C-alpha cells in the first residue's frame, strides 16, 4: 500500500511539472493584417503638393516609384537635364511643399531632422505653428492632431561664395503618439 502511495505521489508531481512546462512553452496564434503602402497613402503620410500647383510645377517634391517621398531642390520640369540647380547668394521658398497627414486617431509629437550637407542650407517651417521646425541649429518638436494634415514650407538658402556641388541628405520625420 505504501509503495502504491509513493507511485501516486510521484505521478502527481510529474503531472504538475508537465503542466507547468506546457505553459512555459505555449504558442498562441491570432489573426493579423498588415498592409504596406506608399508614403502618401500610409497611416502617417508624407504628401507632396500636387504637381499642377504653384511651387511644385517643376516637380520638386514627388512620390518615387518605390513609394517614398523625394525632393529635388533646384529641379526644373522644363529643362531636358531636369536639374539646373540653385545659384550662390540666393534663397528659394517652396510654400506648403509637403504635408504630414496623420490618418490615425492618435495625436502625434513630430520631429523633423535633416541629414548630410542639405541640413546646413534648408529651413522647414510649420505652416500651422508659424515657426521653424528645422534649421541648421537642429530640430524642434511640434504636434499634429489626429486625422489632420499639417503643411510644411521649405526654404533653401545658398550662401554667397558657395562652390558648385550637390548637397545630398535625407529629411527624416519621427513621431511619437501622445
């Protein structure tokens, strides 16, 4: 009888260990949906000004075939070479060149940063807040309400004495839900 009791206790102990092991390695599968789309159609969209509007007829801002927003400051839609550039000692302004479209229910805190040498020459203004959100001194944060569009103006200043060159860089938009 004592031997049977020991076997029952051992089996119960082993069953408890096996039950605990099952929960430590459980896998649960849930349905999900993920859609990858171009930048001008996404939940957080970067939308260029329409090409037929003043300030973007030269296609300074456009959505590339790969779905990303591209900027060609100094581009010309009329010239065959397509990229004549900007001359030293000049300032160019593109009003409402692109917009951040928040298609979510969340309010967002947005930071725009510019990499490379482009960051030395460009200032980006928030049209809603009437202030610079990026310049050569660095980025400043601003808010974009849920389900709203926030237009941005780009100003490029080329100093006197600048050498002829192409200044590459990236405009990076970072957001945090609030």
